[in-house]
C-alpha cells in the first residue's frame, strides 16, 4: 500500500487495511529518512527553514505518526524498530540536518518506549554503520566514510545489510523481550573508538 508519511490520510488507510485484513499488528519497522541534497552539504548554518522542517517531518515525526497508528493494533504487545545513525549523536561531515533529524528520532524512541511500555510494546532503534545503498549515495563522501570505518572499526570492516537485518529480527523477537528504549549499534564497533 502507498504510505507517504506526510499524508495523514494514507497513514490512516494503511492501519485501517491492516485492521481489516489481519486484525492486529506485531511488528512495525520504520526505515525511512529524507533531506534535501542541498541541506546535506556545505555549512550547516545554511540549512533552510523549509529544509530543516522537511527533514524532521519525514525522518523523525513519521515514527510518531506510525507508532500512533500501530499502537491500537498491537493488542498482544509488539515491537517497533527504527533505523538511525551515529550522526545523531556525533558530528559527521556532510550529514548536517540529517544528524539533527536522527537525534530527534532517537529521542522519539525513548518517549515512545516510555508511553507504550505498559502495553508491552517495545520501541528500539538500530544505529547501523555506513552501507553502500541507493539512499546512502546521497551523502557526500560516503565511500570515504565507508573506507574510514573499514580502517578504524575494531572488526576492520563495515557491516552488511544482512547483519542489520539480523539485529532487527532479534529486536522484533521474544529474544529481546526485556529491551526497550535502546539504540543498538550495529557498526563493527566503530562507535566505541575515540581516536
């Protein structure tokens, strides 16, 4: 089904269809982000107001909107997992406004975990290392970032989509039943390095 997260009617229609077809929902994966290319390069202070609002709306607020739709369908508990990046807690060149959006997204994880926990709904995020994807190609210098991680990370490599998927499967399973409000780093250990 189409689900433009900026269109409340489409978001509502998705959850109405899930209700009609299956009656409940166990898992919600939030794996989307967007910023104008111009707001990902140059001086951060040059970010336009409209670009700032757009990045936060699509990349961070969308988790709130989707969780709102999912919570009434997670009648037997559930798991919500989003994808974030180290640029939400540290400055990463050419990440600019997306870093601010990821910081907001990570706080959304914590607030939603606190709200939804009494309903046995867990909310977590995965902070993946850089991966060669179509989406990551929009980040200037992505290949330099990948090579840097390969040189510095304790595992001396970046991660694969499969490894991120495996961590997501863990967070969606009963194996992680006591984990909520957390950001799990799947980045070959890069985040632990200082120099």
